[in-house]
């Protein structure tokens, strides 16, 4: 009797990444309401169906990686993002950043970031102006669908406020009691996820640390140069998406370089480019653009490092 094929391809590493997102997902639900879970469910189901359409022709199982992409994509969205916008985004990410390249293991771009960037540019009002207040007292969002919305962009998120003050403190940012995308507001939960990923050897610490080195290094230079719109470095590190991006997206092994030297260059450049876009670009969220840009250079960086490490005789050939 033939053994029935499993619907999902078992991927232990992807499962560990998914485990790392669970506390963040719970925290997002507490701060922003039960819509966090319904949005995650809709996006995940859409992602699975999308990949299944591509896999069924060859009789291949759906990867568990697609669930990770769906959850991370959702955590990068504001809680009030319309379901149809989220559906469009995850379909775009799975199809055009993954399946067109041949599926898992062959993709050049991170599907979750590609999908998020697509809707960020295509439907900016939903990702830049539709924010909701976090719940501040227990049981928080565990018993509520969603909290009140904020009608104005000014002062709605830490990045929009541009520094500590006006009721925003470092404690707020560390705990996550601020407006923002679902998974990006709580520094402590992101750090706990990072510790788990590193302890289980699921993520490469060089890929996790290098973008923060590049970002904070250039941030500090800009700060002491007195460039407008650059508050103190501690605020820069704890606000926005850079920490979340470094922990979950830069460390993705498929799109990242494989050589040690290239990993450092790749990560540092992501951090620097993100800071430049945040400071001078028209879009305040520079990290996702920086990651996609560097995704394209990842193979080149590996080849460059390998070429530079070749012995001189092998580079120039044997003399006549």
C-alpha cells in the first residue's frame, strides 16, 4: 500500500522561526486586538492556497516556509490593514518573489518583504496613515477586536514623532506600548525571539548583528553631524522596523550570502542604506527597500569574496 504524501513539507528550521514569532504574535494581540489573529489567519490561508496552486501540478507538498512568510508578512502590517490589501500583498510576494524563481530555495528576494513593499508603494495610505492606539491595560486586546484609530499621521508612531517626548518614553518602546506595525513595536519580544533563534542555531549571528552595526554606525555619524530629523541613536534603534528586520529577514539563509565576509558586507550595507533612505527618502521605512536592494547583490558578494580569496597563481593562471 502506497504511503500517502504529506500536504506540508517538513522543515525543522522554518518551524523554529515560526516558534520564535509566537510571543510576538501574542504581544501584538494584547496591544492591538483580536484582529491581529484574524488578519494572520486570512494571510496564512491565502499564502498556503497560492503555493498549493503552483505545487499541485508537480505533486509536491506545500512548504512550511510559506507559513513563516505569511506570519512575518502580517507582523509587518498595521492592524487595520484591509484584508483585501493584505491578500494582494501576500499573493504578490509568494508568486513574484518565490514561485517565478522555482519555489523554495531558489528565490532571490524575501517573499514577505517583497509583498510588504509592493502594498507599501501601491496602497501607502493603509500602511503609513492608518494607525491604531494600543491597548494599555489588561486584558488588553485579548477581549477586543481592535482599538480606536488615529486620524492624523503626526505623532501616531515613534518614527513620526521623531524622538522621545510628548508621552513617548524608552519604556514604551521596549515594552511595545506604541502605535506601529504589529510585530515591530515591542523591543523586548523581538530580543527574546533573537535569543531563541541564536540559541537554537536557527539564525546566523553575523547576519543579525551586521545590519545593526551598519545602521547604528551611520546613525551615530548623522546624529553628531547635526543632520535634521535624526534624533538620538537609542531612539533610532528602538523605534521603527530595523530591529525586527535584522532578526527575522536579514537572517533568512536563502537570500543571504554564504561566505563570512560577504555576510558582514551584506548586513552592514543593509543597515547603511536603510539609514540613508530613512533620513533622505520620501518613504520613512527604509529597511525593506534596503533588504531588497541587497538581495540582488547577495550572489555577487559571494563570488567577489571567493575570487579575492583565490591564490594569485589560480587567478592569473600559470606563467608561460
